């Protein structure tokens, strides 16, 4: 068995295991951390598919941005620890039938697909090619928009600190 095959099965197992942990966990913090491992496993599978741009996007946008926002939101609210969450089973029979139908469809697709590789595509650096395609002619406007956004962020920070300083002086 080749190393890439072993790595694929390992990352698939991590992704499926952490996804199951995320769904079946009763603790919301554990579910959020399991979501992190699920998203990182998907990024690793993208790397194995030579989709390095998608892997980097997965890590930066989902793991680095959205998931961290979810974790901060979960951890900074104190309501999650004081409430007792109860899960109830609703529509178990229709959900089971739909799940079995989708699983049968996926197994049928897996068994009837021709998995032989006729030609191996030459691996290229997709990030560089995409960057040159997207930013080749538009690099100056891109930098100008970045500078304008930076100025807007600094202005928003200054305005919020002035407002909070004025509010503290009034109290």
C-alpha cells in the first residue's frame, strides 16, 4: 500500500470520526473543537488531491476565521454553562429512511464507478497560476482597496475608543 493511500485513509478516518463526535456530542465546546478537526481533515484531503489553493482557502477562511469566531462566541457566553441542554428525537423514522436511501445511492455510485486512472495529470503550482490570473492586471486597484480598508479599520478603532472613553467619563 502506498503512503498516499495510507494518508488518505488516515485523514478520512479523522474527518469522519471528528464529524461524528461533533454531531453526537452533548457539550457545545467539544462539538466546536470537533468541527475544527473535521475542517482540518477536509483541508488535508484537498492537499492529497493536489488542490493546494482549496486547502489553503479551507484553512484560512473556515478554520482560521469562521471557526475561531464560533469558538470565541461559544466560550465568551456564560449562558451555555448554566443552561441544561436536552436533546429529543424528532422524526426518527423519516430521517432514518432518508439516510439509508442516501447511503445506498452513495454505495451504488462507489461500486459502479470506473476507478482506473488513464493519464496522470502533471502537477503544477495552482496558487501561483491563480494569483497571476486574478491579480496580474488588477494588482494596483487591489492594493488601493487594501489601503482604504486599513484606513477604515483604523478609523473605526479610533472612533470606538473615543466613544468608550467618553462614556467612562460620564459614568
